[in-house]
C-alpha cells in the first residue's frame, strides 16, 4: 500500500515537472525590483491586452466592466488572492502571464488600463459585428434582386 502511494506520488511529480514547471531555470528567482515597481512593464501590458481581447471577443465586456468598476478599490487584495491561487492556476494557465497580471493588478492603474482596453476592444468588436450584419444584409438583397430578375426574364 505504501509502495503504491509512493508510486502515485512519483507519477504526479513527474507530470508536474514535465507539464507545469517552466523550463526556464531562472523562473523561481523573484525579481524584487520588478515585483514592487511603480510602473507597468511591457510584459504586464501585453498580459492585460491579451485578457482584454479575450473578454471582448467572448462578449463579456459589460459584466466584466461592471465587476472591475466595483472592485477597483480592492485591486491589491485581488492581486494577493491571485498569488494565493498561483499553484493551482499554474495547472491551467500560462504562469508567466498570470504573474505579470498579478504584478499589474498590484498597481492602481493596472485595473484602469484593463478597463480602457476592454472598452476599446468592445467598440472594435461592435463595429465588426455591424459591418458583418450590413454585408449579410447587402448579400441577401443582391440575391433577392437576382432572383427577381430571373423571374421577370422567365415571363
């Protein structure tokens, strides 16, 4: 029984090392300057941008904006909750991007930038949807017009 438990433990650790742990040897080193810097780095901005695009593309902009506006004063607490759940979320998401998001959310302007980007991508999405609708409507009218011409010629 003990041997079976140890075997399962070794299999789990092998899986963790192969799938979850980053190959970067410098990954576990904490850069304290970056951890507590006051400005948002380009990597953090890219992570925020990716999150904002994903939220807008899924059509979740309005609920996300409402949520972010209500929890804006709690951004530091949210970043610490993200820190607490990092070992679990490492199994499902890119850990580097999560660390960059957490570091961005430690700063007040991180949430503001995320809100602005979500609004920007949502406007782009709405324009794209409107253009697609107009193109479908135009194609439908052209199809009806061609059917009408064929009908008139056959008479």
